[in-house]
C-alpha cells in the first residue's frame, strides 16, 4: 500500500499545528482581533481602572532599606535575632548553616514625606515627592521562599507553573481596547550595574490553560521589538497578504473538520501580527518624544532596554489602549554587599518610576490606571554573611514585605499594615498575595470569585479558593 496519502496528511497536520510559529513564534500566540472576540465575562461592575502597569521588581527588594522604618534596630546591631522572633520559620540553604543570625540595621536614613508623613528611605527621593499619591502596604506575605515559585505565585496565584498570569486573566475577562496591539505586554529591563539578576521564565506572562490568545507578548529593546514580526527580505506586503489569505483558508478547512477553537485563534493571531507590522514600529519609535520627557525620566532613559526607557514605553502602551503592562526590573537579589547593590537599583528605578506617575497624572490617566510596584518577597533583618556597619547581605524573607500601589481607586498617602520591631512578622492587617490580586481585579471591575475558567473538570481562578478585598486601601 502506498504511504503517500498518509505522509501528505501528516505533513499537512504538522504544518497546521506549527504554523503559529511562522510569524514571530510564541510571542504572538496570544493575539486576537477584538472585533471577532468579545471578552469572556466583561466587567462584573463599573471598573475604576482601565489598565494596569505592574512594575515588577524581580529579586525581592529589601523592605528594611526602602519602606519599613525600624529605628530601634540601631541598638540591636550585631545582636543575635531572638529565637522567639524567628520561631520555626523555614530558612533557605544559603543561611540555614549560619551559626549566628546577627541583626543588621539599615545603613540608610528614613524621613517622613508628604502631608501623610509616610516614612521612606533616602534611596527614593523622587518617589518620596509622590508620597501622598501612593498607598504603601507593609504587611504583604507569601508562602514561597525561593525566587521562581514566589514569582510564579505572585503572577499566577500558584507556586507551580502552568496557570495563567494575571495579565492573561485580565485579557480573558475584559478583552482588548486596541485592535492593532496585544492586550497583555511584558517588558524586561536590564540593570545598569553589576548585580545578581534572577532569570525570568515565559510562563510569568503565559496563558496557562486559557486560550492561547490571552498570553502576554514580550517586547524587546532591539531593532525588532517582536521577533520575526517583520517580513523577511524579498517578501512584499502584497505577497504577505496573499499568503495569509491562503493560510486562513487552510485553517478554516481544518476548523470545519475538528472544531478546535485554537485554530480560529491562530487565524486571528496571524491577522493581528499583520496589523502589528505597522503598529509596533510606531509604538517603539520614541524619536518624537520631547527632550523634556527624557530629562524627566533620567540619564538612562535613552538607552534601549533600560528601566527608564521601558517606563516611557509603558506609558506609550497605556496611551494606546494596552490593558495590562508587566515591566520587570531584575537585580534585587542582594545576598551580599546590599548597600552597594540597592543604591544601584534605586538609581535605575526611582526617578523613572516617579516620572511615570507624574506623566500619568499630567495626562489625566492616573485616575484610571492602576500602578503596582514591588517584588516577590522581602529580606531578612539578620545579615547573610559578614556584617559591618556599612556592608551586609540579606536572605529571602516571605513572612513580610512591602509594596505600593497608586492610581485608579487607590487611597493615596496611606500606609497599611505593620510588622514587629524586627520587620520579621506581620502584627497588624496582614495581606496575602491572593488578597492583593483579588483587590487589583476588583479595581478592573472583576469579581475574583466569578472570574473562572473550567479546565479538566474544575473551575479555576487567579486567587484559587482564597483572597479577600483589602477595602481599607480603596479610596
């Protein structure tokens, strides 16, 4: 018997299955023409936020050196952390073998700022000017003690990979506002100084078991912001259009046979990619931005891939209707030489972050943009390794850490939660990751208990079976 018909069938099946990688590979699998797909649920009630800019500080910034002022620690310098404070907390392998856990007060001064009197570190002078616009949460906590599971929990609501990221849930629940750009975009910035930059995996902006159209698209800083989006040499726009039309017909034939919804998503993501060929270069071209903008964002703002440049790009994405913008800045994992490392990190992020908030206010966008700044867990009060008055390291600490929020529906100038005298345990108004995500969804007009997706016989949600609104931080 001839194998030719079977071989043709396999070849055709392989082509249809893998054709999604032809125009930009995995980055484009999330894209869908909004004119052909409404949101899965729509808002459950009137939203206060139209979009989210999540400034993700990957590596875990030290709350003790930035936000959680503990002046009493000066008297505890180099004394052992009391066992009653540490309790039975799980330690990482990096400090579990230490014979001592000496208390390391912050090397940096704190001052009160704004009418609210918010305590902030001298490392954040630009952010401090906006103290009355931000809401500082000092009582966040998590179960995860290592970076990858902690970041995965923060982004997806679960420590194990495979579930949808927050931005994918937002796309699934609300749809898009721009037919020419993705609903969910990820940006990754490069630290300017030498630092321990933890890797980031694509599942952080993945769609998990949601339809692939909801996955985040990473924009890079190179000449081709979305890989393989541009036409290859020798391929004209007319030829690309004809190829897409023919490919769409083949996919429609396959859909008629299988009724696989991913095939319709594939058709639409090709169309989105075609429209992005015009939209993305215009988005990424910042040559028309006034010189004052770059001055406001600081000396790194004209370096592609820097945090400052990505903050400008985040504002441009928000202006163009992108619903969820995840900006990652790596390099906060300071197990040793923390004072030197955190100075460098704050040099990268402080002025651009403040400039972004200021620009959103000036353009009347902060009122409907939710901005979140923070990492995946905190840092220990005890020193990892050798301790001196001006040099120390800090290990991972999941029991308490600090983040801040600003913008749509957020109570500015408010500090929520308290930790003990060692910034080791939460003593008032604890906030879990699930509570944070439930509250952010609420501001988008989504009830976290109703935003569900059935997969393998179970209804899943971002907050799993947890999460309570943090009502006191809402305006």
